[in-house]
């Protein structure tokens, strides 16, 4: 993706503040929105409640894009 400078921080910062996540753009508006792999691999992933729960419940899995 060609994002404007600072756009990633604009998405990640509020997601981390809310203990949320960033949704993979191609899954927006689908029945099964997925977490962005770049977000999952990021250095602050431990601050995301949904990622902590998915790891604890062993339900985090990689999917192919729609």
C-alpha cells in the first residue's frame, strides 16, 4: 500500500489506546474482518486485548485474503 507519511501511526495509535486492532483493509465490510498482519507483527501487539485473548485461547490463525 502507498500510505501517506504518518498514516500507519494514525491507525495504530488509537487502536493500541483502545486495546483494539487494525483491520486488514481487504476484509473491511466483509462478514469476517481480519486483523492486519502488519499490526499482529508489530512491537506493541501485547497491548491489544483481542490479540492477547486469541493467543491465550489458541484461536489466532493466518487466513488467505478474500
